[in-house]
């Protein structure tokens, strides 16, 4: 178990360094915001582009892999939203926002870093296959459900317009789409461009993890802790459990595919969960508290899942 902590802890030490830098006053939220903007607008899109453009699509895009991961995500979203409405008497929009926090995990920042440290490159290709459709799946599901369920919900064409604009204006999605374009067309890149993209890509994960730590300072435990606990159980336990059952008992996936699906499923809610809550001004305190608490708890939960999966 100590070996597993040694795999997971460096990732959270980088997050803690960012948290400490802001808490101590060495950096402020404006500087952290600029750091995160660099990571999410430039470095991470370059990482996604680089990996997806070189992805072996025939070997990595596996229907069993995607069904295993996204069935668990859908179940986690649905159950959490229904329980938030039934148990905590949340209005429909608030319940959907709480469900979204159990849907959109931090697959990119936490998930990739932990998979890379735990399993090396063997599980990275299936991980990128999952991540390449993660944002569109989650935002399409979340925004569509929200717009249809709200009392002042828009028509289907208007909802589709919102979903499309959200996805196609996102720098991460642009990096993914350009990566697929180069992969599928075989379009050659100018020689000097390749090392430039690689340099930015290498900065992506450490910069984003450090920035994530700094961003967490602004989130306190101000939400309903029972709701926070519900989201944590759904995201850190239910989702990966469903992914494991489907991957191993239904689709009998190779071990590197199973590890990618389960580890990514077990990641704490990401910053995009708060972006969604802020977009609709619903349950922001609960989602913010969940991001902070679940990120801390995932030090232990990620280690337990790695132990369960074997390293």
C-alpha cells in the first residue's frame, strides 16, 4: 500500500504546493487564474492534440471501453440527481447541477497524471480515447437535461445551439478535434511545429495541477455536507465500480483498458463541474465544497482502486 501512496502522493504534492502558494500569499487568485488559463487554453489542448493525432484509433477506440466508462458516468449522474431531489428536496435545476458534479470527473488533470505514474504508457492510449469524448458527452448531457427540465427551458433547437456553442468554443475541444483531423487525414505538420507543440504539452500536467491547487483555496466547505458526501460516494465509488463490472464481467477488456476506465472513473469532480454550476447559478456552494473535499479524499480512494486493480 505504501508503494501506491508513493504513486499517488506526488500528484497531490504538486496540487498542495499550488494551494500553499496561494494560501501563504506568494501567489494571488489573479495569478493562479492566468496560470490555469495558460494550461487550459494552450498547454492541455497541445497535449490532447499531440496524443490524439498519434493515437492508434483501431486499437484504442473500443466500444466496450467507452460503454464501461460512460454507463457508469450516466448512472452516477442520474442517481445523484434523483437522490438530491428526493432526499434533499432540491429543485430540478439544482438537482441536475449536483448530478453533474458526480458526472464530470477530473480525468484530465488527476486521471492522466495518476495513470502515467501507475502504469506508464501502456494505459495512456485507452485513457486518451475516453478523454477525447468526455467533455462533449458530459456537456451535451448536462446542458440538454438542464434546458429541458428547467421551468423556463428553451426549445430543442435553442438548446442544441447552446450545446454546440459551448463545445466548439472550448479550447480543449478544439485541440481534440484538430488531433482527430490530423489523425484521420494524415495531414503532415511543419517540422518546427512538432517540437513546439511537444514543449507546451510537457508543461500541461504539472502547470495544471499546480494551478488546480491554487484555485482550490477559494472553495470552502460551505455546502450541504450530506449532499457533498452523496456526490463523493457516487463519483469515487459507484462510477468506478460500474466501470469495473462492465469492463471485466461483460466486455472482458484487456487489463490496460480496464485500468484506464476504472482509474479515470474514480477521479474527483473537476473544475468544469463548478463551471457548469456557475453557468446556471445553481448549487454553487455544494459543488465547490465537493471539489475541495473529494480531491482530498481521492488521495486515499485512488490508492485503494490502484490496489484493487493491481500495479
